[in-house]
């Protein structure tokens, strides 16, 4: 089954709202074995909306729309969908009663445009909205050039909270009955190998692939591998993916840190908690990115004691006990300083692990001896002291900082796994 996603709203075209609905729906539909072929966005214009629905149906079996179901005059998705699908709007008394109850709960006055929301296609399947007032619906028609086949449109509200609730409770179960076959995929997360090198190493499993499919993606200093299979049942798809992952692990196992698309911070936090270990950090060039990534993880207080941002030399001396002579002789960006930072934060916190980073994020400030992108990661744990040098020579400040942060997680993972 092939699908198109059609987002409705002039505010999307103006860039006033970030369209997160298409990302969410694409992931959900692919997991159901429904191939998402197109993403379209159209403003609040009836002619263009009708045109885009018909355009979508030229190559797709189903169109999912978001937006344009509200009570105002510029909300016209259901009217146009009804017109294109050859139906008429009628009052649905159960929906009207539901909206009245919602408005009463909101302590709001019921108006004529709220009543309008209970007008829906006569032969549609209604999707209740338990996070708002605008109901959604699904409607089908015979395929114009092949009357024996059907085409469907499913219309959902635009606010992400309302859309996701409706999709999970009503639309997804309906789609599961329509979908042909079942698609299952897993996302392998790697660090320390670029996309081109990864693809080269994986060529034996990528070349000539049919099912499962293997695809590599570069993102945020990491590279992921998506392994997907579409089979008659979920169990068959899962088995096919598991077998392919086994082959991939044999080729790149040393770079893998997750088989389920998790962030490095989450993987490391869970590993620390599992092993009963605590960590504290001292950051210079990353400015607290490591600590921020860790504290995004619920329950991380079990393993994370403190994070210090010691940006200046003075802070490194006063907070961590870095020797002035070390800074004068080797500089702030050096192996020696990184190690004294890691030792200092472990000593101050009493944590099992002390980790530090110091570097030149750029885009300026580098020299021939110490170029932009140079960083040192200090690590101290269980009597072991180690320093990793990073030198990617990138001029992008954000990428340099992100790579240094990921290297800190990689340092911990590789030493305690």
C-alpha cells in the first residue's frame, strides 16, 4: 500500500510552525508496512487542496491529511475531502453530543462554528478526538480508472497532541486492517566510523539486497544502519531482520552501541545504572553539553553526580585543582590538562568515574600546532587513567562540540561495557 501525507495550513508554508506530524506519521506508516511516497503541504485554499488530493491519488492508495478540521472559516479539509470523494456532509448527532460535553468540560460557550464540527461525510468512519473537539474521519471511493479497487482518505486534526492521540487510538488500528503485509525495522547506531567507510565495510550485505533492506544514514556525528523487512507477518519480518543484524554485527560490531536507535547518552546512562557506577564530568569546550545530554534521561540521578563547566583557566585551577604549571607549560588544550581535569572532578565528587573534555571548538582560535577541532578527553576509572585525542579539523563549531561530547560517551562505554 502506498501513501501520501498532506499537511494543510498556510501557517506551515509561512514557516510559523514546525511540521512534526509528517515525521511521526512517516515512521508509524512504515512500521505498518505502508510505503510513504510523498510529503505535501498546501495552504488554506480549496482549489489547491482538492488538486493536491487528486494528485496524491494518482500514485497512492491512501492519503492522510493533518490540519484544517477546526471550527473557523479557513478550516475546509473535510469539505474538500468530501467533495473529492463524492460524498456529502451530514450532521452526526453522536459527535454533536460529544462536542457539547467537551465544551461543557472546558466551561466554554457552544457556538455555531463548534456545531459545524459535527458535520461529517455521510458514509465516513469517524475518529473521535479525546484531546480536542475536531473529530477525524476516513472515507473511501472506487478508483476512477479501476472501479474494483478502493482509495481512502483519512483526515486528522493538525495540533500534534490531538493528531498523535487520534492516530494511536483510532487510525492505526484501522490502518492495520488495510495494510498488506507487515514491515519491521531496527536502527543500529554506530560511532567512530563515517558513512562512506561504513557502506564500504557493509557492501557484502548491501549489494544486491532485496529483503531485508539495509541503508546507512549519517546524522549528528554518528552513522546509523536501518535494517527493514516486509513479510506476511510481524514474526517473519522480525526473524529476517534479526538474521541480517547478526551478519552486520560480525562486520562492524566494534562500532555499534545500540540496536534500537537509542542515543549514546541513554545507552551509557542505562549501562552505568546497571553496573552501579557513578560519573561526574568537567567540561571546557562543550560548555555542559555532556551533562545536559545525560540529564535529559529520566532516572539519571542514580548514576550522575555533578557536571562542572570549567571554561577558563582560573576555573580549572580553582574548581578542579589543575596545576598552574601544567596550564603554562602545556596549555589548556592538552592531554596533561585533560587528565588533571578528570582526576580533579573525580576527587571532588567521589564518583567512580571522572571524565573531562578540553578543546578548540572554533571557528577561530586554532594554530598550526593546535588546529580548530582538536580536543582531548580525559578519563579516570578504577585506577585506570586514559586520554583520547580528537582532531577532526572541522571549522564548524557545533559539529566539533557535538563530536567531543559523543566521544566522552564513547570513552565511558568502551571502558565499562
